[in-house]
C-alpha cells in the first residue's frame, strides 16, 4: 500500500514537472527588448568567449524564432521620440574591441546580413595588451571604420576600462567625453552609447546615481548598458540602466534559449 502511494506521489510530481516544462516551452517569450552581451568570438578558452559555430547556431535560432535584430540608432530613436521597435527586438552587443571581432565575428554577421553593436575601449584601440589571461590585439581605427561600414555600430566602453562605480563625476564625464572625442578624431563613426566596464555603476544611494547620470549626460552619453541579465520591458523606460544578458561558452542550445526567454539562465529564477 505504502509503495503504491509512493508510486502515485512520484507520478504526480513527474506530471507536475512535465506540465511546468511544457508551459515554459509553449509560451511565447515575454515581450521586451533582449540585449545580448558577447565578448570574444573564437577558440580562446576564456569562459566568456563564444566559439564561431555556437554563435552561428544562436543567431540562426533567433532568426527562426522570429526575432528582429535592431540597431543602436533604432534604440536611440525609440527613447528620443517613441519610434516603435519591430516585433521581438534583439540587439547583439560585443565588448572591448578585440581583433577576433573583425576576423571571426564580422564574417558571421555579414553572411546573415545582421547588424550589431561593438563597445570599444578607446585607449586600447590599435594596441596589444594583457587581457583575459594572455596577450590580445585590439582593433585600430581603420578596422573599426571597416566594422562600422559593414553595419557594426561603434559605441564606447569608456576611455580606460576602469570601473565607473566609484569614480568622481568629473572623471566619469572625462572617461566618456575623451572616448567620444578620440573616435571622432580618428574618423570612426561613434554612437552616443556607453556600456559600463564590468557592468558597474553607482546604483545606490540615489543621489550618487543621479550625479553619475548627470555626468554621463555632460560626457555626451544618451544611452547606457549595465548587465543585470534581464529582458528590458517595452517601451523602454530608462536611458542609463538598460540590461544585457551575458552569453558564455558553456551555454548550450537549451541554456541559450532559456536566457533569451527569461533573462536569467535558471528557468524559474
Ligand atoms: Zn569590458
């Protein structure tokens, strides 16, 4: 008798789990803007480097699911004047400006005709530096111009890649204004958009956050991205706290699909 009850209990639990999974799979993704955050593309073993084949699979899956790939220009117009975004908008973003982002990433985007955004660190451009456990070459102005001409819009990732969370407002302003001025001086078309290095900014207290946002405005920033790993509700209600969803080497197709649907990797988190 006890064994039978246990079996029935087990069966009920199994049905409940199957029901929850089916619900998750069958439901359309919640409305909103997804911003995916990538770093290097290729075979580097760093956990935030995504292999070319995995990136191709992810982009093809997004297209098959009916996502519309949007640009920084579209987001700026949406925030400035309420221009509607296409259905299921997704923005692809790539950080730091490493050489692979021209050599490995651009062919993948070109083959599919997809736009993207690259957040480059101005003081790294054209140099070879210690980065992510080794030496890395960073794209110079000519290469950034080539990306821009191919539909990869350039935004800033600050001047020095220092965390902006504890800098005085005057230095925050300088980190942005100097980066914009440098790209403009090199003839690299640059959008008034910033991705916070390490996703860091002063969230509290509110007075510090507001002083920080004012410094961004003085520095020429109109939109800025944190990390946060969530879907952004539409219409977008913030200029400086747009959230991105980080994609990693370890994300298989199921983990990637879950991140895109829900933001966080855990299905019920
Ligand atoms: Zn970075």
